[in-house]
């Protein structure tokens, strides 16, 4: 009955599982990166002499968001890269961390743009 179905089987040896494992580890590190990026951004504001929730000039708001975006994008990019690598080797479970990495990075970028645009200096 299943002879007509030709399904590509994925060998589950350790070499095929490493990209998938690394993709999920990258997903697990996204909240850590968010926390570290927030602390880094707050320190940039404090080094410039402003309180984090104070009204700041546009250039400082952009400079304050850049480190947060960079720190946050590292595990998102790793999840996308490793998820794509797992999918290319035939393990389609890699699509889930790939999608999560893309959605997290796109959502955070949209949130950052919205925060800068809606701040009181514009």
C-alpha cells in the first residue's frame, strides 16, 4: 500500500542533527540576547547623560537602538542559518527554527522602527 509513496528518508545520524540542534539553541538564546541588548542600550543612554525613559535627540535614539538590534539579531541569524542548513540536508524540522528566527528578527525590527518614529522628538 505504501509502495507507491516515495518518501525521502532522513538518516538521523549525529552529523545531520547538529544544524538542527544549533538552530534550537539559537532560538533559546533569543530571550538572553533581548535582555543583554536592553541592558546595553540603557548603558548607552546613561553614558550620554540621559535617563533611559527621558526624551532624547533623534541621533541618540538611533545610536541607542543599534547595539540592541545587533545583539538581538545574532541568535536570530544563527537560527535562520542553521535551520536552512538542516533543511538542505533533508531534515525538514529545520524550517520551524528558521521561521521563528525570521519572525523574531522582523518583529523586533518593526518594534524598533515604531519606537523611534513614535518618540516625542519627531
